[in-house]
């Protein structure tokens, strides 16, 4: 099974019938450069279709700083799951208010134990009340799609489904080459794998599409 960025590129060359070999994703030219680009793009397209894939889910915890109300997201953050904010030491939940409503409220800054939060357009968490001491805050989030750079980089997609990247990239190759028969077969293989991946890796009801507002995760019915 294909695991790394380089292995996926090698598999695409084999499936597409491209002659020769590729030993690195770096410093390529011509058709091999396109192979690298098709695999990188395909990974991001598949992983980026939904914001709430199970394989992109992460737990996050940070400690507050006294008299500081704003806290940045982790570097790989894409979307907060705003239903999961909590104070683990107190075993209590944090109440979430969307920024579009919160920004209209006039409220003097007060200090105490946080009981609520909002998410700014920059994805920064703002706590209310502003902490007056150090307390841990827990929150779940979903990572951004994987942008593979190095030979050994791996997609977030589970190993047994990573051939979906090959099928997606094969379709991009077929479009470039105007190979209609290959385009059709790659779409059939992709569609089969897509249904399997979605059934396993989307939480809740199959076929429900998640979209990000930058503040919350909303779920709306939709098809790929």
C-alpha cells in the first residue's frame, strides 16, 4: 500500500504508464514535476472536501495567562469544534457565542474564571471572563488539509484509503493528456473509493457535508 509522498508519485507514474522512475519529489522538471504537483494537489483536494473528517480531528489543551483573554489556534488548525470547549479541572463546559453576535454586545472587561468564549475571524479564541489566574482550557479542532513537501511526508487519509489520491491524480493526468478512456476509468475507481472513505471517516450521518464559517462547524446536507 502507498504510504509516503514519494511512493504515491511512483504509483501514479506506474498507473499512468509514464516511463522511467522518480526517486525524489524535489527539484523535478517536466512530466515528473507535473506528477509531483498532481499528487500534492489531489491530497489537498480530497482532504479539503470536508472540514470534519475523522482523520483530521485533534484534541487541544492550553493554559491561560492571567489578564489575557485572547489565545491563538495551533499551527495546523483549520476549524474549531466550538461545542467542545471546557474547563477540565472543573469538569464544566464553556458556553460559545458566535462572533457576529458577540461583537454587537457592549461589555466592560471583567476578570474571573472563564465561563464563555467566542472565536474571532482570525480563529483566535477570546475568553469571557478574562482569566485572573492560570487554568487549563480544552477544545477539539480539525486540522488543515495536508500539504506534502518532503519525500517521506504522508497524507492524513488512513493508509488503506490512500489510493484515492492516485485515482484523483490519475484523473488530472488524463485531463492533461486528453485521455478520455483513462479519465472515465479513474473516475469510476475514485467514486468507489470516495464512497468507502466517506462512510468510514465522516462523523454522524453518511452524506452530511460540513462547511466552515470560521467560527463554528455547521452541518448541511450535501453530496460530493
